[in-house]
């Protein structure tokens, strides 16, 4: 029980700082022409319990983004493409209490990484790398039945936040 409380407290504290996007974050989406989608799914044990294949989540996310007018970059040779990274982490409590045995704490983070250039004065060479320009994350608690019903939908809700901000900066004509 102490372990569960500790895990829950750490997940909640990590998610508090990512609760809202500001205008500057949204402006970084202006002119975005497409993204590659990368899913870091929860451990296999959790995915099997939730009965949600990782390919199904990726397919649903890409479909949602396409419907919103954002191009999905799926060619492997495209270098320096923006990445929409979806990371899901979950815990399975190790307890003898039957009421807590099937309670899952799930953290879902969605982040847009875009190529950025860092240059300094002097002899330091220019550095190029990915920089996080948009981020949202949430923590959910599921029983096994709720996870099977809501896990994928909750990921798609965060993707909808991203799509909303994208469309606010790139209105359809």
C-alpha cells in the first residue's frame, strides 16, 4: 500500500507542471506541415491487461491527426521531421489487498519535438537537435475494466488537445 501511494504521489507531482499550454507553445505549431508519430507503449503486461495493441493506438492517433488536416510523415528516410512522441507508463500494484490488486496508475505524455539549432558566439560549433515545443500529460487511475474501455480514448483526448492547438495556429482555408 505504501508503494502504491508513493508511485501515485510521484506521478501526480510530475504531471502538475504540464497541465496547460500557453500561447507561446501554441505559436511553435505555426507552419507545421507534418509529423512522424512515435509511440512508447506501456509494458507488455499492462498492454495485455488493457487489451489494446500498440499498433491500434498508433493507427488511431494517425487517423485523428489526418482528419484534422495534419500530414503524417511515414517515410523512413525523412530526416529531421517533427516527432509527435506519445509515452505511456503504468504501474501494477504489488499488493495482497484484492481491492487494489487491479488498480493501475497510468501516465500519458504527448510531446512534439522539432529540430532546433543552438549556436554560441566564439568557436563553438552550431548544434542541431530535437527540442520539445509542445507538451501535455495526464495521470489516470484505472481498474481493469475501465482501462479496457478508456485507455485508448484518454490518449486520443490528449492528441485532440494537440490538434486543437495546431488548428488554432494553422486554420483551414
